[in-house]
């Protein structure tokens, strides 16, 4: 039982604040949870508990920019261009991205996110976006080669020189033009506007001499990745490191783009939980689509044109949201989540879509996932109910090598070790039957 003072304090709280104490301060595993959630003192949830509201997050979303690049008119070899993009495994991203983000919905779920566990903490337990979610929602590869490039991790004169040569060679421009672009951005990036205007010019300004179709394909894929999986807070630039991964166009489809996007989104969710952070990046379509599939919140309607197995799962939903951020709407979503019961959650939305009804083995990989220098833990043992199993008490989450999770985005720095061999042999690192436990009755 709680003490009298604590009972009085809890009774005086708003309903929307009770989950905080129940899940963190007064649960029967509170000593474990407090030990795991070391950065909670700067978490926005604690601020809300103290009646210190944070404005609705600014959501960095570039989905609307994808349609600005007309693939049908940017190169005479349209069929060749389409074949390359199809072969990349990224073609599903072209039409599935939401044009705008539901700021209130995303803000409400960020309040529930715990970066130490990479899970949403709800009144009845933990949930998260799994690798299987990514596979169904986006229809892109979640296994394969790690999305990383060490060569352009730091800006040096050598890396700048290499970047200029690579831009020139892979995009088919002169060394002078490549150098000018790198000088404009003052880093190892190029502008999205430059990519679009250079390789997808407006009608009436089509160049007489087209670049090779491979160069146009690389420029488009670079643009597509910056508008979707790896949208950053700059909103206008894209890392040259990604271009390196597009060098061999026959190899692009062999990368684990889905796992990389998930690691990147995990990191941005973690940063957005800091009390003084006002915006969030990452592929927010993935987050929203996951919410619509698992929670009936009345914020999306079914898309009549969606076809199972043909379209990415995020295309199943059409958003309903206002254009202006609304704090009252955020409060309403927060209260709905506070009252949510396990029976009101769609724990396994893919149960009828899987081959032979079996959960993809990759979903049970327990380890780290990576995008460039971002490494994040992936803990399927904490979300077993999403795979049809009874949830047991999980082991403590992976500990970072270094962690600084302060109240500001520039004070948020986390470093985990990455075991390359574990990832390459991921089948040896999936949860065993003992960890999975019994099947849950549905």
C-alpha cells in the first residue's frame, strides 16, 4: 500500500498524469524501472506531471516533396529509370508517405517513449515498433547489409576532396560543379533543391544532353531517402554518405534499409522526449502508420484503394487531422491513452497476412540496429504480446557505452557498441523458446 500523503497526491492529480506514477514510481518493479530509466528527470512526461505543458511538437515531414519530382519526364529512358528504382527495393516509399504529420498524435506518443528501453510505456505495459512492423508497413528490406559509411563520418580536407570526386563521378557532373555544391553546404552534404532542379528540371528547361540514366537514378534515390527514411531537421540537405551506398545500383536492394530507418527513428524519438526539445525528425509516416494499425483512436479512416500484399501497410490509412497544432486535441489523445485497456489494442494486425501465420524470424532478433553512427538497442523481449506471446518480466535493457540525455537536443548524446558479427548472423541471436514463453490466447 502507498503512504497517506502519496494517496492524497495521486487523488489530486489529473487522470492524464496517473500513468506516470503507476508505471515509474509505484509499480511493483519500481526499483528495476528507476534503475533502467536513468534519464527520466529530463523527460517531458515528468514535466507534464508537474503541470508544465510543452507545446505540440514541430514534426519534420517531407512527404509532400516526393511528388515534386516527376519520374515520367526527368529522363528519356523512363523504363530504364523505373527498373533501377524497382530493383533498389525502395520503390514502395514513393507513394506511401503521408504528406503531413499528425503533430498531436506524434506528440502524445513521444510522451510515452522511454529511450532506455526504446518502447512506449502504456498503462498496461510496453509496446514498440518492431522490425516486422517495418517490413509490413513499408515493404522495404529489414535484413541485409548494415547502412553505414565510415569514410564520411567526419569533415576533413581529405573527406571533402573525396566527397567532391564522388559527387562528380556518381551523379555525372563536372568537378567544378560538385565542388561548388559542397562549398555551398559547407559540409559533407548536398542540397535537395539542387538535386531536384539539376536532374528533374521544369518543363521547357530540359537539357539537350541528358546524364546517364544511372546518374539520374542515384540523384532520385538520394532525394527519396532524404524525404522519407532519413528526414532530418535541416529539411534541405542530404548526407553525401548515402550517395556512397548508391554507387553500385545492383547492390542497393541488399541493404537493411528498414532496420536503419528504425534505428534512426528510435534516436529521434529519444531526443524528442527531452523536456526542452520542440521538434522531431525521422520517418514519421512509419510511426503514424504503426499507431493507426494498433490503436483505434479515430484519427484515420481506411483507404478503399488499399490492397493487401500489393501496397505497403501504411497506405491502408488516410489521415484525419487539422492543419493547425491544437493543444486541446493533444490533451484528448493523452486522456484516451490513459484510459486504454489491453482489450482495446490490436496487438497483432498482421495475423492474417503472414505466410503460414508465422511471425517473421527477424522480429525476434535481440541486439542492436544501426544507421551510420547511430546505434540503438532492439528489445523484442519487452513486447512479446505483439507477437502473440504472454509477456514475462524482461531482462534489463542494454547499457550504452556513453549516455548524456539532457533537457536539450544538443545535450542528447548516446553511444552503444555494435556487434557486426551478431547482425550478420542474426539468426543465431533470436529469442529462444524459453524467452518467448507461452502463446497468448487471442
